[in-house]
């Protein structure tokens, strides 16, 4: 049964949380995790890239010179692809990069990602982050007490806290999420994962459905 230590403000273990083996006891499946991360990064792409083809650029309605007798190669338009200012051949057009992945596979990948963090000892739990003043210094000091400083860290809160969000917005290596929105990429990208006890149990309950 996976077990996660619960730390106090000074980083000392005060207890542990036992998680369900059927939820977070799964072994890591690299192809599944790779598919989930690829899907998430692809979904982030706007797909608004566009270049104009020969039929879209303006001008070029007149033949630049007559067909025969000039000694030059025949040309039909100055907007052909070989001309400067002409259309771009085979250029990108707007498209969607969304990839389909069944919900059961997405859920299984999220379970595997959390299990991998637990097995690597990179996931810890706290009772509460307790940053009521909303100051960055207080938050960074609190995390330093947990042994987290300057490395990519994902914090999972039971629900969004305005004071914590305000304190974390100036810290580039911090990401704040709730159990409903945490993703496989965020879990694998982070060096450390810090969860509130209530947030970890909420994530377990969501993935156990």
C-alpha cells in the first residue's frame, strides 16, 4: 500500500497517509505516460500558423512578358512560387493538433504518474500551506522548511487560495493546481510535488471513481 509522509512546518514527519493500492499502486507504463504527455502538449498548440499560397497573394494578374521571343523562360505570373513575393508552396495552414485519448487511459496515466512520484520519494504531504499574508517571502520560507527551494515544484491544494496564488505568482519554479486540474505533464515535469493532505485525498477519490 503506497504511503506518503506528512510533514510539519519544519519539514519533520508528523505522520503518514496510506493510499489505496488499487489507485496508486500501479506500475509505471512509459508508453502510456508518453502518450498522455504528447497529447497534453499537442493540445496546447494554437494551430493558427498560416502562409499564403499562390492563389492568396495579391497581384500577379498580368503575364510579366510575352510567351515567346524574349529568350527568357516562360512565366505566367509574378506571384508564382519561384518569384519573390510569390506564394509559399506547401506552407502551414490553420489546423487543430488535438489528440484523442480515452478517459480511462487518461485516468490510468494520471495514476501511474502519481505512483511514480511516490516511488521516487518526490511527493510529500502537508496539513496546510498556511500562507495567510499572501507574501512571496512567507511562501518561499515555508517551502524551504520542507526542503524545497529553487527546483520545479508542483503544489496541489484542495481548492484555490487567493493568498497562496498571490504569493506564488512571482516564483517562476512554482506551479499551483487543484486535484481536478492537475495533469500528467505537470507531475512528471516537477522535481517535487507537495500536496495538502486534503488535496491528496481528493485526488485519490477522483481517480478511484
